[in-house]
C-alpha cells in the first residue's frame, strides 16, 4: 500500500486555503455591492419601488440557487457533442461542470446567502417605511410580517427552483453557458476597440 505524496497533499491544502480566502473576499465584495445598491435605490424610492427591489433581490438569490443546483445535477456528455458542433456556450458549460464545487459555492452559498441577508435588511427598511407612513402602534407585527413574507418567498421560491433545476439541469447549464459566452464576446469587443 503506497503512502500519499506529502508535497501533493500540501499543494492541495494550499489550494483549498487560497480558495477559501478568495471566496471570503468575493463574498464581502458582492455583499457590499448588493447592500449599497439596494440601500441607495430604496432610500429615496416609493413603497412600490422598494417592494420591487426586494423582489428582485429575492429572485436573484433563487436564480443563482437554480444555477448552482443545475450544475451539480447535470451530466457533461451532451455538452461535448454540442462543443463538437461548435454550439455557442458549450465550452463554457463544460467549464462550469468541471468546476462544480466552485460554481455551487459561488451560486448557492455566496450569491444565494448574500441575497438572503440583504433581502432581510431590505425588508426591515420597508417595515420602517411602513411604520413611518402609517401611524401604527404595532411595530413588532409589521416587522414580523415582513420577515415572514421574505422567508416564505425565498424558501418557497428556492424549493420550486430546485425541482425545476434537477429536471431541467441540461437546459439550464446550456443557457448559463450561452450567457457567459455572450458576456465574453462583449468583453472581447470592448478590448478590441481599445
């Protein structure tokens, strides 16, 4: 029975530590951007616009949760055929599937959880707006209702999304690959213009 190579074990550990540090920094950045954008947009907006912003944040979390689940459920084989036929986004889809752990962490944990935290903050801001505009004595009830609504929409949306993601994983990964391919093309066009 052969022993594992200590240098390869050390390299793996260093890779893992580096990945954790990158995810930590990316999470802080994404959280700051989403929090700042939602706070700025909600500060001067009407109640209707504030609710729309809240729904967009919840939907963003659900969308990325769906992508994360689809990537963990999909099979790589159909994308090799698509890549052989030069289907746009097939190579990007293969890269997603070959980095399942990282994609799942970014989509489900980083973006999904950040959207959950930010939607909680946004619901508290909306509750404060409701209390300021309506002369209500039961502040706890408004806050409780907003929190329950956000939790229900998030959990219910993610539950429906997971069923959809598992049954349509190939199609979702294909569409995600095409979106990444399109963004890559846009970036290449701007780089050529410079």
